[in-house]
C-alpha cells in the first residue's frame, strides 16, 4: 500500500532533529516546509556569538559559504525524508549524504543574525540520488545559488571508514 502524503508538510527544529542525525552546533535549519515531493523551503540563521563566525572574520563576522551549502543539504535531506515517497521507501540501513557539488555561487555575504531563506528543488537522478538546485536569499536579495547531489548511501559501504557502532547511531 502506498502512503499518502499531504502537502505542505511543516517541520520545526524538533521534527528536523527526528529526521536527520545532525545536532548542535551543526544542525543549521530552524524550520523547513515540504511544498511537494521535490520542492522545499527552509530557514537558517547564525547568531552573533557563534564560535565559527568569531574566526570568520575577526571583527567582521561572515557566515562561511560551506555552512550555506550544508544548510541547503540538510534541507534536501529533511525534505526528502519527510515528503518524497521514493526516499521514504528506501528504508533503514542508509545514510543521506552530500555526495557532490556541481555549482556554488556566493553573491553576497551573509552576516550573523540575518535570516537566510532557502528554496530548493530536487530532480531524481536514480532511486537513491537527487540533484538539488537551491537559491538562498536574505531580505529578498540572492545570497547564493547552489547545485549539489544528495545520495542515500548503504551504511555497510562505509564500514571500512566508520566503525560499526558509530555508523549504527547515524542510521537508527
């Protein structure tokens, strides 16, 4: 029997935590919304006292582009697990991972306390892989355009890198 999903699906921080293995300080999304199986929006904001920002750059903190990309990847992961029937059917024993970056353009600095709005579309490239296209905006101004691959990787394929007990905690 096929599960029926009803959109939009709203995800607060607790719902995102239930879907993804990320935890503070690297759980970056504050909220997300699944508008369709392949269309998601999300919100992230970094605080003035974030220790990563203190060193990037001292006296004039800027959110690193890598964190914008990571927040977008987390949005893809949460959106897929919450609202994509194909991803939901993959089942246990897989770990969603950022597996490729095709394009990353950073068009304006993102400062601490600015809310970053992400709009993301996924295109299925295979049963366990999607190509995500994302735009990040601040106050309606484009901050970044990103295109990357997210794949659901079989956990056993990572056993030669990650010890079994640690891997089990990620795929539970």
